[in-house]
C-alpha cells in the first residue's frame, strides 16, 4: 500500500491509517509508517517476550514482529493468520519494528484539532494504550500509542535517562523553558532530566494549542522575554501539532527569535526537512535526551551572545 502522501508543513493535518485487530478498529499516524507488507509467518525467537511474534527479513534487514492482539489482550483475535493479515512496518525512535494486524483498511486525512486526548478513565494511571481518539465515517478510531508498546517491551527504546546522569551538579540555570508534550509521563521525565542538568525554570503544556495560548498570553502581558527563552515541542499532539506550533512561532514578528527545539519520536529524514522549512532551530529523536540538553545549552549561549553584541 502506498503511504507516501505528502502534507504541506505546518497545516496541523495528519494522515491516519485505519487498521483492524480482531473485531476492533485502530489508527496510526502515517508519518510513523515505513511500509506495509503482506504477512508471512515469522521465525520464532526462543525465550522472547510473549508479545514478540518472531523476526522476518523482507530484504537485507532483520525486523522484529510485535503481535498487536497480544499487546492489546484481545482474546477474540484469530490465532491463525488469514489472507488479509498485514505487517505495518514502522520507523520511530530510530527503530524499525513490524506490527502484525488483521487487516489494513485505508488512509484518512484529519486535523489534529479533531483528535481527542483520552481522559483518565481510558488511560487510568498511564496504563492505557490510546494516544488519541478520532471519529471517522461515524466510527470511533483509537489511535494507539506505539512508542509505549515498544518501550514496555524494550525500555532502552525510550528516553536514555543515563545520558544526563553525569550532568548532576551543574550550575543552576534560570533560563525559562516552555515545553509542549501531550504524554504526562514523558513530560515528567523530560522535566526531571532537565532539572538534573541544572534547568529549573520550566513550564509544561499538554499540546501545541495550549503552548501557543501560553505564548499569546505572555505577549498580551508584555513578558515574553521574562517567561520564555526556549521552546521544546513534540510533533504528535492533539489539538495542535508541533509543526504547526513551530510555524506560528517562526512567523510571528515578536516570537520568531525564540529558539524552537523539536523533540519527537518522528524525527526522520522527511520530518527533519519539514522542521527545517518551518524554522526549527534543532531537531532530536526522543531517545537523545543528552543531546537535547546540549542543544539547549548551545541555543541559549548563542542567544546570550547575540544580545551582548
């Protein structure tokens, strides 16, 4: 299936691939998909996590296969593969992983403003697998949190917190940092890592829209310079994505001087080009928390030097 539908940068739109596991319908952001392949029985791996179905080698690369039915505890999912079964091969957090699904049903273009963030009844105590919900053709489609699925199987695919442990004891830095991140868990982890590196003046927002509203409030109050020295943003967020947020900042006469760092699981070659077009000052994949600190250090130092001239 062709997944290379290109969207104009910063329009706050995304493509959702709808697929089926058992009798349930789910979605994934097309930007995460490398390719879609017909199912072939994978080679089992001894003593592997039960959610790992095995490995297969579509070309010269060995790719792990995750059984989504197992991850989602869908006992009604068919045990035997059928002619409609497919692999959704993803690329995020610098990893290629195949997800076994029972059918792929099509691609829909939607706005991030249509994506509803699940409340605590759905993602109680952070245990849920839904990152968003969207209505498509009078059907509610659950957009799955694929990063969480992978990180639960392999914690090393998440934030490499060890990369900042050596930064403990650095001089305290009061430069105000504004973060847009819809995952409460990741937001807390990012804040903890930045605090270890000495950054203590941090404000968090739940998505791009909330971050933009905060910036506009600071503009009305005339306190932008006091409240924000750098913006860190995810890409995938309900209501407003990070690319749209970057575009709004970089096309605003007062705000465009603010350094914007895109910190996302989706920083691949294509998304990096989009970020550059929009004016992002740095772009890093989410495992690279140590490099995030280095990028912030460099951007703030450069900004301070520019002001001193």
